[in-house]
């Protein structure tokens, strides 16, 4: 038997494949397409303190080897999530992780504190790519000081596993990774989307209503791989790799680069059952290479 299970901090995953926040809804939307027991876990779409309408349309655009989005964290707030969404997902036969976002440290803390009481959610993922309104709109995740501040504030109220999701739009990803570990992060996930834009030559206008948006998909994979490898060498907490993972080979590359688990995002829009296919592909690779556990892959990149 091939053992695909991984432990990241206190999370026990049956395999290293999770879904990425914002690409899998709350999970309920995918029930007809795959068996959740075959997944390592699901990261649900972002939850904020209050209702957010999101950005104006158009807010998604296809690009060469990827897509841009500027949805704007549309959701009905944490109280709605607890009252209306949580009862429908709490019995899923997989690990459920809540993605937490905010515009101030107080908002992050409020959401984390409320989700802390939900027994069937053993971890949260802090999205620190959000604009900090107290600092002129600069994202929490682009400054080591603010990254430490928001992580530490949430750590004080949140008692379960704390994952912090890093923005790639920084000069030094290692600096930010060390900052969130100093703030109390148990696990780091990376990368979030790269900032990009698309232009319509015929109308001579930006394609997105917000002009710029987050680039995801195969185009960002080389950047994501590089950052996962760098961070895995710089900190002593588990890494979840994200960015352009479309198939099992992509996932295996992230594991070799130092990730203990991976998240699949944009690929879910192309094939809603892709995550299960990736799990099966990893298992087939291990069998082919006569490996008994997925642990043999993690950090196995041969440099010399």
C-alpha cells in the first residue's frame, strides 16, 4: 500500500492535495463532481467581518496561460458563514480550512475569534494580501512589520492551526515568511496571485473594472516554485505550495521543492474533478518509482 498521508503541524491529511480558497466555493458547489473523502482538504472562499459586495464587473479575464481576477472577496460576512454555511459543510469527510481576510487588524481578529469556536474547522488561512486601510492601502503581506503584527494579533485569539498565505508581490519572500513565523504562524501557504492587468486593444480600455487584478494559472508556476523552495530553506514550519498546479506532475514538483502539501486553484475551473486526478497521479508516480510514502518526495530536490 502507498501511504499518501501527511501531517502539517496538527493537521492530519489523508493526502497532500487541497483546494485553494476562492476556486472551490464552500465545497458544496462541487459535491456532484468528486468524493471529498479522496481530498486532503478544502480551503473555503474568503470570510470577512462584514458583508462585502465585491468589485464591479468585469472582474475576471482569461490571459495566455492563466487568468486574472479581481472579485474583491465577495461574501456575506462571518456571522452569515457561521449561521448558514457552516452547518452544511461541517460534516464533509475531509479537513475544512477557513480563509480569513480583512482590511484592519481588528477585522482579522474578529473573524478568527469567531471561527475558533467551530469544532469542525481545525485551521484558518490568513490572507495577508488584503489592503491595510490603516496604512494607506498597502497590503499587510508586503511589509514585514505589518505581516508580523496581524499574525501575532490573530495568534493571541486563535487556538488552532494558523496558516498564513503569502503574497508574491514583494521584494523578499524570505523576509515576509520569517516575519509571519515570528508572529506565530504554524504553517505558511504560498503563493497568492501575482499582480497583473489586461488591455482591450479595440476599446483601448482595461479589461478589468479595477484595471489590475490577480494573475493565477500555469503562467505563475515557475515563480511559485522558486518562492516555495526559498521559503522551505529559510523557515522551520511546514509549507503548502500554490501556483499554477494543473496536474500531478506539477504537484510533485512542489513537493520536491519543499512543500508538504499543495493547493489546486485555477485548474478547478477547467476540470472540477482535477484534484482527485492529481491524488491518483501522485500515487501512480510513487508506485512507478518504488516509493512507499509521499514523505519520500517532500524536499527531495537534488541540487548537486
